[in-house]
C-alpha cells in the first residue's frame, strides 16, 4: 500500500476559535506529529471543503478533521474512498466547557493528539470478498408466510429454494375455513384462497419447492450458507427466511377445561377443520351443533401454560362463531373471555359477531361437566352461571412458535439457546422503593418449545436460533423487529410472534427484503444492521492466540467458530462488527483495519497527563458511540457543562473494550476510568444485544486486578447511559470526578 | 303481545335475550353492548339501582328474565339520556329501560305494577288518553290515591302547600279538566294503536 | 404477475416518521434511490415526541440515531423537509409528483451554532411540545433534529427581528427571501407513511379536557415525562406544578366509540401502562388507576401488563368512566361504574391522562394514495402502498414491519414486477 | 321579516308552565317569529306514557300532532317543552327511519282520516332562537339590559339530550357543556355566572312521583347555584322549573338548607330585557318564589 499521507484540518467556527487557541492546536500537530495543519473559520463551508479536496488531489490519502462532532456534516466531510477521522472540538469541547480556560485548551489539544494518534494506527478497511457468493434465498416452511416469502423473493429477482416438511404446500391454511378480515370494511370473514396462493407459487419459475423436505444441518455464513437437506442433497444459499409457522398448544394439557372428558370438547383448530369440511357435528353422536361455547385463552396468558397472549384466538373464535351462525342462523354461540382482544380495525369483527347474536361473557371457566355444562364465574354479573344444553365446547388453544421441529429429538447441545435469556416480567424500577414496593420477583417460568433444531446450525454457540423468551427467536428490538441473533437468518410469521394471515403475509415481505439486503451486503463484504456498510471485520493473529475461546463464546451473533485445533475462525459475514471479540481477547490478537485495542490504548496514552502537583486529575471515559456519544453531543448542543478533566474515547460498543485498555490507562496515570454505555439486563438496550452486559461481566472481575495493583476498585466504574441523558450525564461525570478527586491521585502517575 | 318463554334464571339461555332483541324498542342494538359501564356510571341515581343498566343487559343475555323484569333499575330511570348520548356502541339505553318497564307491567310482575312509576303512568295515561291532555291536578290526585285512601290523603296533605301555591300563581286551575276538542278521534287512534301493537309485536325496529 | 417497464426506478416516501424513515432506508439499502418528503422541518415524526417505548421503556431517539446513521451512510436517500405532496399524476412506474416546500429561511450550510436563536426575541408555541412550552422564532426543532438545521419562523422573517437574526449568522445561512418552492419529481412508486394525529380531546366533552387543566392527553404525558420536555421530565400537575400522588389513566378516550373513533387504536393500553411506569418510577407514594374496557396487551406485551399488575400501587379498573367533574379543589373527579364490583364511583385525582386514540393524519384533499378504508387509512392494494399508522392503528414494531414490507412492495413496482399484494391478496 | 312556525305548547303550557308559554309568545313576537298553534294538539306522553300506552300508543300521540301540523301547512314544528320536543323528535325520526313504524302510526291515524309522512322538522324553541333568529338579533331587542344581575343558566337534560342534533342538520349544542343559555342571559345584559350544574338532572318525572329518591339531585344543583353566586336560576325546561322551584321548601327541611332561589324561564328574562310588560308579557307574578330582583327591573 502507498505511504500514508495524513492531512489535519482545524475549524475555528461555531465558537471554537473564540473559546480555544487554535494556533496552539496547530502547534500540537506540528511539534508532536510533524504535520502542517490547515485551519478554516468555516471548514464545512464550500471553501473549507474545497481546500481539503485540493489537498486530496495533491496526494493526501487520510483526512483528520478537528471540528464538530462526527455525527454532523458527514456529507460535507465525506471524501470516499479517502478515510476520514473526526475529532470533536465543538459539542464536547467548546460548547460544554468554559471558554478561554487552560483546562478547555488542554482538552482541545488532547482531542487533536487522540485523532492524530488514531490516524497513525488505522487504515481504510479492506472488505472480505473472497470466493463465491450466492444470492439464492432459502425459505423454510410452505405455509402462508413461506409461500408469500417465496413469491416476494422471486419478485425481487432472487432464486428461491422453498422447503416444506409435509407433502403439500399451503400449511395450516389448507385445513382452515375462512380467513379473518383483512380489507375494508373489515367486518366479515373473507374467502380462504390458499389454493390460489399455492398456484401462484407453482407458476413462478424462480421458485423451486421441495416437499417432505427438512434441513439436517446448516453451516457457513450469509452469502454462503451450506445447507444439508433430508433428501441428501446439499444446497448453497445466501440468506434464510424461517417461516415455519406455529403449532397449537397441546390440548391434552387442558384437562381442567374438560379436554378429553368428552369428545365434544374440541380445540379451535379441530372446529376449523370441521368448518372447512363443511360438516360441523358432535363427535360423540354426529348430532348437529345448535349451541356452542368458545373458551378463550385456553392455555394462553396462563403462567402454567403459555404465558403470552396468542393474539389471534379472539378474532378466530368470533370468525368461527359467525360461520356457525351463517350456516345455522339460530345457533346459540357463547364466547367466554377474559379480555376481548380485537385490536385495531378487528373491532369491526367484534361488532359483527355481537350483532349476529353471539353472547360474550367475561369470566373464567370453573368447570366443564361431562354433560358439557360449562360453569362460568361471570365477572360482569358477579355470579357463577352454568351454561347448559351445549352441543360443543371449543377451546381456543394458543399458538406455539415452531422455533423447533417437534418431530425431531432435541439435540444434546444448545438447550440454553431456547430457554431465553431475559425475564420479560422483571419488575421495573419504582421510585424510592418506599411505600409498598412490588413484591420480590421470582424469575418467570418460560415456555420452551420442545423438539429438534430447525436449521441445526453448525455454530460454535449451538444449533438453534437463540430465543429471547417463550420460544420467540427475536432480539426484541422495537425499532428493528427483524433482527435475529444469527445474521442472514430472518424469522417471519407466527414463528416470530403470534399473528394472522394478513400480518404474516406482510411480515414475509419484510423478512425477504432483509434477506435480500443480507446477500447484497455479503458479496460486498459490508456489515448489516446496525453498522450497515462497515467494511471492516475482525482479523485474528493466530500466532498469539491462546485458544481461550472467549471470543467464540462471547460473540453475541455466534460469528466465530473453532477449527479442529480449537483455533477461532471468523465467519466475516455473520459478524456485526461490534468488536465484542476484540474486547474479550486477553492478548490483543483480534483487531479491525480501522479499530483495535492498540488504537484505543494509543489514543488513551496520547493524552497529556498532568502531574499530581497540578491538582488536576485525568479521567478516561470509554463511551458507546450509539447512545452515550450522541447524548454527550446533545448535552453540548444544550450547552450543558461538565468537568474538563475527562477525556472521552468513543467505542463501537462497550463490549469491544478490553480490560487491557483500562490497565493501560491506569498505568499511564489516569486517576479513574468510566465505561459509559447502554443498559444491560432484561430490558437491555445494547444494539449488539450483549455488549454492555459483557462489559459489566468483565468489569466485575477487574476489582481483584486493581487490588493487586494497589489501586482502589472505585477508580473503575460502568455508568449506564441512555441517549436521552443529555442533562443527566454531565452530572454523572462531575460526580465521578469528585469521587476520584476524593480518593486521590493515581500513584502510578509519572512512572 | 307475544308471550315470553318461561326461562329459569341463573342459566344462560338466549331465548329471553333474543326476545328482547326482537321485541323491545332499541333492543336490536342491545346485542352491541360491550359492558363498559358508561351507562350505569352516567346515571344520576345509579346508586339507587339494584343492578344498573349495564349489568341488567348482561342479565338479559344470561336469560335472567324474572330478575330483569323485577329490577328497580327499570323504575329509577330519570330520563336524563346521558346513557344514550354517551354509549360508545350507540345502544339506546334509556329507551330500552322504558320499554322493558312496559313489558314488566304487562307481564304482570307485582314489583312492576306496584312501582311508583307504574301507578303514576296509569294515572297519567288515563288523563292523556281520556282528555287528550294531562291535567296535573287529576294525575297527581289519581296517583296519590292509587296507594289507597289513607295514603292518598296523607300525600295530598303533604303537598297541599305546593298545590295552594300553584293555584295562587294561576299555574293550577280549578274547574273542568283541560282537553283537546276532538277526543273521540283521539280515542279511536289510540285504540287502533293498541290493537296494532298487539297484532304486530316483534315487527318494529 | 403484471409486466411493466417503469420509467423511473426512484421510490418516493411521503412522511418521515418511524415508518417513513424505515421504508426509505430499507429500500435504499436494497439498492434503490429514495426521495423522502416530510411536512415538518425534521425527521422522526411522532416517535421523536415520545419519551420512551413500551415494553422496554427505552428511548425512541436510540433507534432513530441508528436510522439517522444509516441515512448518513447511504448515498441513495434525498430528503425534502417542510414539504408536502400537492398532486400525483401518472401511474406506477411513472408518477409525476408535485411537491410543495414551505420556506425554512435557513440554507443548507447552517451549522446549527445557535447564534440566530441568541438574538431572536419572539416566542412561539413549540409544536414539538404540543404547545406546552414556547420556542424562539429562530429555533432548532429539537436536539435530535435531523437534518441538524435551524428554522426561522415566517412570523418574523419579514420583520426587523428577522434582519437581526440574519445579521447574527456569521456564515450567511439565513435567507429571508426564501419563498419556498413547488416542483415536480418523477418517481416509480410512492409509499404513503403520513402517520397519525391524536384524536382531538376537545371532542370528548364529558371528559372536560378543555376546561380542567389537570386533565391531559397521553401525548401530552409523553412530553411531560420527556427529559427534553416542558418540565425537563418531571411529571407534575399543569395547574400548580405539584407532584401528582393520585393519577388516573383513562383508556379508549375516543377509540372503540361509535361517537368518535369506531376502531381500537391498539397502542393506548400499553402506552398507558407505560405511563403508569413513568409515574411509579418518579413518585414513590403515587397510586395509579388504569380505567379500561379490555386490556389489549397482545403477544409478548402481556408480560409488560403483568409487570404493572405486580405493583400494588397500580390498580386496573374495568370501567369506561362516564364523565369527569370538577371537584371542590378544582381538580378532576372521575365518575363511573366499576363493572366488576358494580360500584358507582366518583374518584378525585391529581392528574388524569386521557388515552386519546390515533387517527390518520391526512384528510380530504390530502388523500392522494390509491386506496383508503372508511377510516381514512391507506389500504395497501395494487399500486397503493401504505406504511405504518398511515395504513392503520399499529404500534412501533408493527409500523416498522409494515414499512419494511411497503419498501419491498415499492421495489417491485419500480423494478417492473408485481407478484402478489403485500397483504396477501390479489 | 316575520316567519311563521307551527307551535306545540304542550300540556304544561296550560298549567305549571303557563308563564313559559306567555313569555315565549311575547318574546317570539318581538323576534319576528309568528307562532301558529298546532290544531287541537294533544299530550305527547311525556316520560311515562309508554308504560300504559305502549310505545306505539306513545308514537300515535305525537303522530297526531305532527299530522295536524302538516295538514295545516308544513312549517317547522316548534315546541318550548323539553319532553314534548324529545317525544315529537323521536317519533318523527322513527317515522322517517322505520317504515314499519311509519305504517303502523299511519294505520292508527287513518282511524281519524289523518296521515303523516315524516316530512316536518321538529325544533326546540331555543334552537330556533339560536339558528334562525340569532343571539345578535336577541341583543338588538334589548332596551332594558339586566345589568348587574347574576344568573345561573341551567339547561337540564332533554333540551339537549338525546337530540342536540337539529333536524335541519348538524348539531346545535354539546351534551355536556351547552352554551346557548349563557348566551341568552348575556345577550340580556345579565351575567351568566360559571355554573357547574348546567346539565345536571332534577330527577324529571321521578321527582314528581317519588321526590324522596331525587331531592338530593336538586339539592346538588342548588348547592352549585349557591357556589356560583347567582341570584336566580334560568332554565328552558318546564318540569325543571317546577321541580326546582316547588321542592325548595322540602329540600330545606330535609337538608337543613335555606335555599330560596327564583327559577326563571329564559323567555321571561328576555321579555323583561326587551322592555315588555312584567305581568302580562313576562308573567313574573306566577312564581312560587317571586323573582324580586327581576320584578324590580321589569316595566
């Protein structure tokens, strides 16, 4: 590669020039880095940008800009393919610290030191693009979701391999009668045209469907998944859409609702099949069904069964009741419910059912007699009221996500992947905990789907798609619902969350678009969400690797496997570039072209540490660039002030922070270190799922190390920061500075 | 009026609900009640009702015919129509209560017949139908004495000051009752109306 | 499958809320050019005005930040703020869209230094805070504004104050002669992500929002609880700034009501539970009553409901309050029937929050999409593509789902092939 | 311009609310509306007629009135009585919406050789003043402004519930916070005090038959009147006026209060403000609790 020629550009606009002596900053570049810097009063203006462009023409191949935050003016300061590094002299210096003060000046000078040190340690990343890439999309499941996914993929120009476990396409819709309303005026059940959907798939040349076919194992990575199929073949696909749907909750576990006691106690699925067949009759004696009771939440919303709400059961029962009444107008239909859940426009179906004479009773079913007498504890009348003379009792059983294949035995490994790693019912913080605080919370029993793995992923971390809880393979982002924790593999339909046909069809389109992005990015060597387009990827120096396996264990996305000698292997397109592996590695063997422990440590060390006689502490803040850094920027925009004794180093994620950075900081005389990042735990807000949790985990062990260095453990801390903390963080920082000042200076200072 | 099917209470049975849907003024919308409680919460004297309209409607669905038609909820409606204008499902609550009151009287429930409203209504209708106009003197008097001579006298005396005041301010006249000219015609119309109602019951909206 | 060779492969996304932003980015990251048209000066829409999301109680700006980073990295998205669609001609593959831009009076070279705001004097109601506080006539819509550019109010543009504002800008970014613009764009597909507006609480006369200051709406509650809101995040009674000890959250204020919004707005139940959490996090002794018809905490959100139910100081009352009266102290008294206890109650509260529903934000002449339902939501069918709440009452996660699907549908239109409708019908 | 309208005074116009009838006729004359009485009108059945008469009998009563009005010329059917308005409006609406009821009513009317097709518009006198005449026009007529008088505008129930919508289309008031009465009072130069009891219920006919159930309702209203600082209550409803006026002694007895508030009709207030004759036009002498203050202002 050609020799690095770095250009350093300073901006004196937006108050920077009035607040700090820019000439001295130029001096830092000149004296300490032998670089002639250029200063402009409005660097982002046409003149300033032209100035930089001219230098690039003249051979500058790396640009360091000390101006505003890296979050703004990205378009003005974008000079691709030239690598641009940014130092913030505005939001986090001038706007947040006393003007023309020696401490502010020192802060600005260190910012220049850090960015120029960084410049010396990084290069523009070269993407990993070796080998062949497949743009074919594997769709697992031939139900409504899978069929839609296949069609949508084809419509986007992709070849599709569609797998269906059974011997026919169509899934549960084949055994279903009418559809729920999906179009205006949303008031009536709609025709079930599954045959039409299957026919459209059959007519689509880009789709090749395999019936009676499942996946026996999956290896590789986005753009290059190797999939072994039950028919013995091996296929290469670029991305995978898991549309394996749902299965009804096992009604045999619902004895308390009379299931099994009488053949005329059936599940909603069983009734649906009868409606589809056009013959609804008592199983016991074939007599017509004139009077029927629907029991809602049969197994759902029940800590002993499915803790979640299956969402569609209410509407489904209404639809079935309407179909019964349509066929036989004086049918008596009762719905026993706890909460009537017909959200959005589905409320119309509720009104339709009411108008049709369906009777709704809020309450719990106490008993179901062998004579089908259902005794309801009617909460609205306040009495136990028997429902007698019924011909059929229908249990609206819930939906279990097919996150596993129930026909297959559970694999030896990976059970923990299905158990879910957060507690969705963990109590939220209550002010002061005085008064009656919420009772102590025992971790909730989760619904864990049984059976074998769908994909049997040959990943170091196990064969399953990790579930968040209750069997739903979700990373539980509200903003990014399609993100699973296995890059390039997307779930759609009821396997993702309980949903009806229309929603599932829509969901399929969304998942397909993500899959298409995955194959595009893979072949370009570019990262997917959240660091979209990042071309860097972790490189491991195996010579130094101690085979400690921390990187393979800690990667939130299972991107790193192990070879025969248990050396780590990075599957670059599985990687989301959070750097958690880098933070995990005890011996600095993992680094990115533009991000490494060496880079961070060097930046940290480049700061001028005042001696103890100056009376000025130095405190390091390693701040997550997704939330903490924007929060500090906004603090600056609001002109909130904080101590000038701190030095902020942005990191991709707290997960990427190696303890080595911390020990380096303390060894060069920083008096304290703060890790500032997202909330870990049950309501985790880390964009990389586990990053901040890993950091906390590591930090919990650092105390001993500090003690061994004769340092107070309080010198190192982790602060939870949210992006909305613009007013809070300055206080947090100042409090920490005070605490450290109270503890006293770091004895290593000056050594 | 079509007979009500005898239905034991405390057992869900749609026949009473269906009967109400078909035969009671506004009953067709009753099916839309979602038990939100707005009606009972809107009622100025809801606290004096044994059930309140919301629960009464649920009892209708439960087939609790006797309990419904003997409920004092039917008699405590002050006709403020707050329930009607506020019902999120546009159920004409007050109208339904009014018509159920009629049903209760015609079904001969003692609780209904002996209610103040039924007694007052009897007196009121007598005047309205006979003279074409209500004569407040006669209606009140007839109403008082429907409780028997002694009670009627007692009530009359209790309200004498008001009566005298009304006479003094010329808001109550002495002499012949007010009447419209063509009462004969009115009698025919009302007789026919009663006849039609009996004949066509269950047909009105 | 229809085959059509589109004249334009550009996708237009109307609306820059979470749905519009998502649709635009997802399409761009799949390799298509996108034009975004946003009515306000900044992206983010309604979610930017929210304090936190249910069920994770995390901040919407967190996800927006990532999305804004994605937009900055993408070279394919061009954005028109303060702009609306005035007319649509043509058909899928070859639309001519007339866009009308209102003047911002601030040029793209604005560095957001704030010198203009420093000299502005006129105070105007802050739309970002639903008018609960004021802003200077030269202002940054909010600290997460994207684009990060100031706005000068038309009210002062032609005044001496305007001239002072102009003079204050060292880099000459103020253009008082900005007249806005009307121009045509050729696009191949249009995604309507025009979002929602709160149902007017003033219509709910029985709830007295108009004349009892301590009766507020759920969107006002979001601002009250927001660190960058009118009270810096302190939940207080508007009447006297006191900390509320007893709070009522009233569901279905307008929704599920044939006199107002016939449909269920879906999000209100969970939003109110979130508000209960806000109050309990701030006020130890606070008691919160949630009045509801049905608690609609679907799928995993059920667990969020249980979190609240576990708090002995949060009470769920199955009752649609009949009315709110003004109590002796002037504060609100909630009146109704508890349908489970049959008790007719009249409960005084320090603060009452009406969970007003969502209605489509575009009405009448503004409706330029191909198909609408009776409620005014865009119906996705054929060439008509809706995303997010413009297409129906959805929560954020579902809006993102629908927006991603909408992008998929739009790509098919501009790439000349339509296989089947996003919603799964012909 | 003068405008003719069919006028249905209702039974109370001949008894407990004769002062409403007297004053309204006088005021409407001033406002350019000529009221032509519905030929041989009969009772509307009020709130209880249906119990004995059945709801078809109830409908037939209104049906006959509407038929007579239509036969006389089809002008809008105006009534000052809340109950009459409600029943006539309801029947009229039903006859339009419901062909079965229309046929039934007409079959009954046929006995008298009459018929009605639902073609009339049933109006409340107050709505006519608001929409057809206009409050400004009322102001113009004021020659004797009631400056300094504090009045509580008490609308009650059936004037705006359930029919706050006009048959001429659109709504003319809100159910919970109607403003027309305050506007009337203000137009007459008096002060319409803020009054929380505005749409509270007096118990209606229940108060007539079983006051023990409803005295507390009227007591609440009077408490609000007291709190409002008004010296008199103004109402559009005949039954409201009678109930609230005649029960004050019993309320005082039952609750140990000392209420003695005159309860006036808006039409009486207008009559005085228009400078009309206090006795013959405003009928101020027909109160159980004499409105001294207003009397002193009256000509």
